[in-house]
């Protein structure tokens, strides 16, 4: 999926759309996407001016949006539905994400019952884990 396809699935728009491309998807099981991190991101103006680091909450949001893509692929009438972030567990930040990095998010569906999904997300930079978490989402 390219960015135009992604925008058909997610309601997010600039500056809050944090997925640039979907690389791989096994429907209902896994989805892999990327976010190209550039110095032009608006959050770098204040986080931090002389040491730019992508905020951890935005790394989590990028993983959550990746999970939303995985989840919305399974939802009938998705154009009439919205996925809401409901909870997060076991968050660990392992490596800072800097301008010039490519964030690779891999999300795995752990459980999907009714309208609630539990997913495991892992974000990588250069093959090393930058962040990991379990996330809950509701349709």
C-alpha cells in the first residue's frame, strides 16, 4: 500500500499520519509498515531543539496506526467505522529514533473478538528494536 491507499483506511492526516507505506500484510495476522522520519517533522522543533529525538508517544502512535490498518482490513463497511486506541501494556523503549531513521513497524494480531483487538507491536530502526508494546483497540 502506498500513502494514497493508507489514507483510504485511516482517518489521520498531516501532521498526524505516521505511516508512509505498507510493506507486507497477512490479512488478520500481521502487517509491516514504515515511517520515514525526517528533520522536517513538526515535533522536532521542540523535542529537542539541539538534540532531536522522536517522542516515544509518537512511536507508539505509529505502531497503533499500523495496527489500525491491520484491523480495518478485516472490518466490513470500514468507511463508516473508526478504530480507537483503548489501552497499552508492556511498553519498552530500547533505542532513540532520530531524523533520517526509517521506523519499521511490525504488528501481530493476538486476539480479535467482537469489536476489540489485542495486538503486539514492535518498531525497529536498522534491524534493532526501538520500541515494543501490546495494544488494545476498539472498532
